[in-house]
C-alpha cells in the first residue's frame, strides 16, 4: 500500500510539472490574457464547477477573495434554479470542467454570453502542443481556454478526479498569486482581510493592541515625581508619557528604569535634591523610540528587543501620543 500512495503523489507531481511547463511555454499568452481579464474586471469573479471540480472552484474563489480579488462560488445546478441572479454584467466567470461537457455548466453559457461576461475555462482539453480541432464545448465557448490536461488520473482505474483536480487547484493558486502581484497587494492588505484566527494574530496591528484613552498614562513636564509615580502605578504599565496637554506632541517618557537610575544618582550625590522634589521634566527620557498606529505588532516586538524595553509609545503622524503598547500585550499574538 505504501507504493500505491507513493505512485499517487508521483502521478500528481508529474501532472503539476506538465502544467508548469505549459504556463512557462505554450500557455503563457493565455495565462497572461487571463490575468488581464481578471485585473480589468469591474464586478466580481464568479467561479463555478460541478462535483469535485466544484470543490476546487470553491477554494479558488476563497483564495482570490483573500488576496484582494472579490470572488464568489456559484453552484451551477443551483444557478439554473434561481442563483443565476448572482451573475451580473461586468463579472468574469471561471468555469471548471474536466471534460468541458458538464451539462449544468453548459446550460449557463447562454446567460454568460447575454450578459457579455468574460468566460475563462479550466478543462482537460489537450490544447498544447499544436492545439485540438475537436475542442470541448466549454473550451470552445471561452474567451480564454486554459489547459489542465493530464497524462492520467492517479486513481488505479483512471477514473476518480485526482491529478486533474490537483492541476486545477494549482492553476487557480497561480492565477490568484500572480493577480495579487499585479494589483500590488501587500502584507498589510492581507492583514486587513484576515482579522481573525492565527493569521489575524500574526498580522495584528499596533492600534488593535495598545492601551489608549484613559488607560494611557500621561503627566506634564511640571508634574512632581510623587504625581508621576502615582500615575505610573495607577495605569500599571511601568511607564508614563510626558506631554504639555491633550493633543500635544510627545516630549518624553519616564519608565521604572528611569526612576531607579534617578534614585541611584541622587542617593550617591551628597547635597542633591530628593528625587520626590524633582519634576517629570528633570527625570524624563527625551526623544524616546516610538511606533505609529498602523505598524504591525511584530515590528513593535523587534523594536522592544533591540532597545531592551518593555513598552512603546504609539504616536500618530504628527508625533502625538495615541496609546501605549506593552510587551504583555503581545503574549496573545504569534509575535512571541
């Protein structure tokens, strides 16, 4: 049985190798025209397929959506019983059918043409090399026909969709990733579309985790150290910002470490002021390292590790404090 499993994987790997060769060679023009159609789409990408191809179609629609291309799955059997209203002018349709003769999909062709929606087909027509004179109905009707042909299915009876659905899935991934690159889709865009789960944790932004509003400690430069210590203790973040007032720029910060250093300094200097008689301005760290609200939590962690600090002031573009991000706030993410 071990050899059977190995054989299945090798057959599917060979099918993928053949697909890659077509994309880099004879199918390159069709692949690029498909990208252009999807990039120019003013509506949504409607992906459809029946049976096992339908399962692959659902995944392709999900991958497109998560990489910045609005897409949805349309069940071809449900479509002819009312769901066809999902399809509107301006949409692009990707239809998956190994044979290219799936009845439920062919019944959609008239509506697709009436709405002047562009049609992209994934079929196992062997279009290359040299092309075929007897194209399947779906491939012949498509604006762009893409070749998912295989030498054989991985099933020992050469019947169950295995290698064919693997190539369709890989081709869908190839289009989604290439389209994301063409759109200039960035890591922050991906984060916006994945706020939940493990991906959401890994891509959390600073403003989602910071302590803001009344939870952000702040004192003025003239504040006595007794008031500074009280504010730091009350807010429980081991530090405080120093500002002139609401909506003013950050002047500095005072941390637990700053307090310890002041106590050590004044305790060793005869005749010096008692620390509690000093003001926040006397003790604060000027020009502290800060981070902006839209940065990733992982970036904040890197700064904390570099500077050996446990908290960062979060500022806006004008340098006004918006919140405090503490190392403990990162425990719930995958940053640590």
